[in-house]
């Protein structure tokens, strides 16, 4: 019976596909280069970006359900746990390769520049949050966790998302390509636009004096503020790669 339930569980197929994909990515990278050092760097980068992709899917499902209707897309909501587990799996691969493949162990962390240390701290904190989220969706644990605590725990995913944005930006190497910058900015604006609408939709439902027109206007204002912050991020928070290039010049 347990095996039958497993085979009818969408999360099983999502996580299985993620594991198979990780092996395929590594094999493909191995075929592309004979340099072990370059292989480590490329694997660390690929796994990090794939983790972000799975986390993005995890985050965007909720606002999409709000727009489509809470009663719809129930299967997608259930599958979200599989995306979250996959995000944690790839983040763990990313962190492991970084620590042991690139840095040769935690003993070398003190040699890193200060901005790198802060960036890694943010990344480790995000990894810890994803680990907690990977454990709490367990069907065995859910009945023993009060619903309000379960909701609070899973809201930490937004903290993890913010820390990952800062983690990626402060190192900066991955964001030097204009194409990557445009794709990243567009993806974040879509997500934040949907989340702004979901938040104001919640306000309009909870407070009768908060009409749909007011909710829409507030949603647009919040979206614009977030967009301005993202555009100003390079001037607000330092970036190691940019500072290093200026120093070299």
C-alpha cells in the first residue's frame, strides 16, 4: 500500500526527476571540460541556479492560485512541496561543492574577503530555512504541528528568498551578463507583482472598507516600490565582483 501511494504522489516524481537531472547536469559538464577545477565551479553555479529555479516555482504557485481561484490548481499546490524539496536538494549540492570543492573545507573560510563571508552567511541561513521547510511538509509531521505554526514556518521562505537574492548579488560574478540581469529582473518583477496583488486581495477580503479599486492601486504602488528598490540595489549594497574590477583598474 505504501509503495502504491508513493507512485501516485506527484512529489515523488518531482524529486526523483530533480535527482536524475542533477546527475545529468554533472555528466554533461564533465563532457564539456577536462579541468576538474572548472568542473567544480560550473557545477556549483549550475546547481545554485537550478535551486533558485525550483524555489521560484515554489513561491509563485501561491499568488497564481489566488488569481486563478483558491479551489483550482489544488494538485499544483500539492506539488509545491516537491519543488521545495528539490530547491533544498540543489541548494545543499551547491553549498557542499562550494565548501569542499572550491574552498577545500571550512578551515579556509577566514581567508575570504569580508563581503564573501557575509554572503556565505546569508546563503547558509537560507539553506537552513530550506532544510526546515523540507522537513515540515512530511505527512508524518504535519498532524503534529499546529496550523498557525506551520504557516509561520513556511512564511520563512520569503526570508530565504531575500537572503538568496543578497547572496547572489553580493558575490556578483553570476550577474555580470546583461542577459542574466534582464531575466532575473523580469522574473522577480513578475513574482513581486503577483505577490503584491495577493497581499492587497487579502486586505480587500479581510476589511470591508478596503475596496477592489483601493486594493489594485495599492498593489501597483507596492509593485513600483519593489521595482525601484531592485533597480537601486547596485547602489545600496556592495558587490564583490564590481569592487574587484574597479580595484584592478
